[in-house]
C-alpha cells in the first residue's frame, strides 16, 4: 500500500490552494453575507480547466482522475464550502451524467460548455414530496411526437440559477413498466426553455454563495433527443450519480474540517487566558487532537473511495462511509472550532461561524447520514 | 523565438520567519521541515515574461535550473504554466556554489543549448537575494543585459524593456540575443492550468551533469566559489515606541514631521 500522492496531485493541490487563497478567501465573507453567486471566480476556475477536471480532453475536460477531483473540492471547501458545493454539483451532478451516458452529439453540445465553465450544470431529483425516497417523485415527461412534455416541480436544486447559462438533468416519470412500477428517465433541459421556470434563490442556513432554487415545469417541451441514455434507466442513473457525488461531498467535509483545524490551532496558539496561550490547556489540546484525528481519517476514507472509483472497482459502500464520516466530522470540527474561538467564534466576522453554518448541509445533501447508513448496512457481508 | 528562463527552487519566502534559523557554528541556515519548496517568485515572473512573448510571437521556452534537490511538482511548474522544456543541472560537483560558480555553470548550459534570442532570470533569488547570477551569465556569454524589467516587448531583432528605477521606469532598447532580469513590477505570474499539469506529468526533465557541460569540477560548485561567507547571523531588531505629545492634531503632525526629518525618514 502506498499513501504517496502523485506529482500531478500535489501540483494540483498547490494550484487550487493558491487560487483559493488569492481569489476566493478575500471575497468569501462578502458572498456569504450577500448570497451572491461568485460568477467571476467560477469563470476563472473554468479558464484554468478545473470545471471539467474529470472529463475527457476531447470534450474540453482535463482528463484527471477522481483523486484529483477530491483534492480540488477539498481545497475549495477549505476556503469557501459554498463555492465547493457549487463546483461539486456542477461536475458530479451536472456534467458527469452527460459524460457517462450522453451521446457524442449531446456531449459536444453541452459537456464542452460545462467543462469550460461557460454553462452551469445541475440535477433535479428532489421534489417537495420526494427526497430520500427518490422513487416517490411525480414530475412526468410524456412523449408528444418528437418532443418530451415535462410537468412537475423540483426543489432545493443547486446551481439552478447560477451563471448566465445552465442546464438541469431532470429525473422524471416517463410511464409505467410492464410490472406496473414507474418508469424513470433523465431528460436534459437547458435553462431558458419555455415552460421551465426557476424560483428566486432560496434563503438558507449556510452555503450562501451557492445557488439553490426550486424549479417548475409547465408543459415544458424539449426535443426527444434530450433524453439522457436509455429510456427507463433514470432511477439507476440517479443512484449511480449519487454514488459518485458522495465522495465529492466527503471531500468538501475534509476541506472544511481542515480549515477548522488550521484556524483553531492558530487561534489557540495566539489567544492567551490565565496568563498562557489556550493551547497550553490540555482540554484545548485534546479538542485539537480529536479534530486532527478525525480529519486524517476522513481524508483517508475519502481518498480510498476516490481511488476505488477511478480503478473501476465497486465503491458504493466506501463512498457512503466517506460521506457519512467526513460530513459528521465536519459538523463536529466546526462546532469545536467555534468553541475554541469562544465568543469571537460566534461573531459573523469569524470564518468559523460561517463554517459552522455551512457544515450542516453535508450530512443532508446527496443522501442524508441515515440514508448512507442504510446503504452501508445493505453492503455489509 | 527561442527563450531560456533560469529558475531556482527556494524555501517558500512567505513561510513564517520563525521557520528560518541560523546555525551560527556552521554558518548555515536551518529551515523547518514545514517550509515548502517553491520557485523563487521573481523567477516565476521571469517565466511569465517569457510566456507573454510566446503568447504574442510564438516560440519555445526552455527552463533551466541548477540544484540537486529539485522537487518534481515544484520545478515543473513553469512547464504547467506553458513553458516547453526543462533542463536540470544536477551534480554534486555543482552544489554549494556562489553567484559566480552558479553563473558559470548556467552559462555553460546555455552555450550547450546553443540557440537563443532571450535569456530571462529573476531580479534576485528569494533565498540569498544576491542578484548577481543574471548579470554574471550575460558577462560570461558576452551578451548585453538589462536588469529589473517590468515590461518586455520584441520587434525587429530588438527588445524594448521598461526598466524599474527608484522613481519610475526607463525604456531601454537592446539588440538580441540579450539577457533580461525581471522584477516583480511585471505583474502576477499566471496560474498553471489543469491541462498544463496533466501534460507536464508526462514530460521528463533533461538532466545534465558537470561533465555534460564540459566544465571541470574545480571550476564550479563549492570548489569554484570566488566568495566566502564569513558570518551568518540574524540581525537583532529593536522596536522602540516614542509618543508625540501635543495639544492639537496639527501640532502633533508638525512635531512628528520634524522627528521624522531628524531621523532622515522624510
Ligand atoms: C443546500 C441544498 C442543496 C441541494 N441540492 C440539491 C440538488 O442539486 N438536486 C437535488 O435533487 N436535490 C438537492 N437537495 C435536496 C437534498 O438532496 C435532499 O434534501 C435530501 O436528499 C433529503 O431529502 P428531504 O429533504 O426530502 O428529506 P426527507 O427525505 O424528508 O428526510 C427527512 C429526515 O428523515 C430521514 N429519513 C428519511 N427516510 C428515512 C428512512 N427510510 N429511514 C430512516 N430515516 C429516514 C432523513 O434521513 C432525514 O433525517 C439539496 C438540499 C439542500 C439543503
């Protein structure tokens, strides 16, 4: 076993860390306060080739592996988890399904602009009545001649209104199978299609710089060839997309926890009470040691899931483990981080307070901790 | 156009000062293991200067670096930014040199490369800050040099260089081939791109030893030094605060100005 990162992984980490510290850190507090999607930064990420990181070069991608992808998200979340989530949803949920099941024509049309960051990608699975229980969705798509006619509502969709151009991969019910169960299919809907409306951005506890909206489809018509992959494959596709998204969320958790560790360590060394630095109190040392242990373990399982994925091995269980562990570590690291910072940690100006609010989404989005544990239990030998 | 950029790997100058200690007995720097190696920032700007010319006129950029301890992901960064080729001078005989012996080895490597229109160096390396190597190479090669560039343009076999001076800049024209040292006023170097990083992974640096350069061991590295470091120490910095007492802000300002003039700071 070898725990060394490749030369390209280290160079990529340097690049993203450098970029995040120079371009993202100075605006992170500002976009958190305003809820503005940081379009300028996202454009620059596109120019550096990072928004198409795992996609093939012929479709404008970088041809990098899943470990590189985890490193990208980790380093973004270390500075702004909201931006990290936008990038994760863009790549894992927006571009990746197209890369996996799109026709060459669909990829030319949509994957290339997604990879170059000229268009933002998203996925529409969740509905007001169906979250963890994805099968319960009721958005329908019916073939009318050469067009799909889509009706229904989606909610909490990341990137739905981000940037000037976008598309959403919508999970729909396209009919009934012979066994009487619903037939699901994913259909690609570009933003701006008549009958497809996006709401104003939703107000959230955290991750303010990430764009979250509700979608409504009213007799929304798209060409028949906007079907992604096979008709009837939608449910399976959605689960596969979530598998891949899981170590993405895990990587965000690792990055956020790492930030909490670094900031808390620095603060504990500088802040003096009772005549000595906080770090000299064993209670504080133990808190920091515990965060450090958890960050390290979260990173290991996340990288393991990424490596299994890139080697084409089964990784559902490991991805679920990484997701549940890293997200729960992030929530704890942020909480302890605020605690170490005391009253200052509770002030909006302290980045810890932002990380504390941001972390919670990680145990909910792309499958809650409860759902992850169900997945893990199902895969136990 | 053929360009050569000399770059040096140094300990990150942005690392906290406490990570740099002096071992007085041996006269050596002791650098904390937490300090990452980086390309000297002025050298990255030299790479950027070459890349801007490549963007405008095309051409080939060869990066040249001396040092045995070069770390692949660090020293290959100029390639990921857009340079074409990397040559490393790696040999025990080349280590431990001063500005003279470093310039000597680099000049021989440049002769071996042969074809060049422009050679770029950073204005000084961010570790020792001597700022001698660039001019030394030019001298040894017998080509003109322009130091402290903030902008470089090329046309009709000449380079026009904006050169930083204390109260502004001067414009210098120089025939090619020439050597130019680049100052930070040139502006931020570009980020490497993902595509660059991926492509760079497959590029193997060319490695030359002293023998490849055709130089005697006695002429380079420690043996070739013409200077000797007599003393290395951390200067003791003292901070003293003097409060200006006055009845009005205007009076305080005046008193402060007089004090500053007395201290020759104004
Ligand atoms: C910021 C944000 C961004 C999002 N982005 C997207 C997006 O881009 N695309 C998209 O499609 N969705 C998105 N979502 C939706 C997200 O995926 C869902 O919120 C999530 O899957 C949970 O579904 P739910 O909210 O309906 O909760 P529910 O499914 O109603 O769950 C409520 C609680 O019950 C628990 N629970 C449910 N079923 C079980 C069970 N069988 N056993 C035990 N416990 C159970 C859950 O774990 C949870 O604790 C986003 C959500 C947020 C908050």
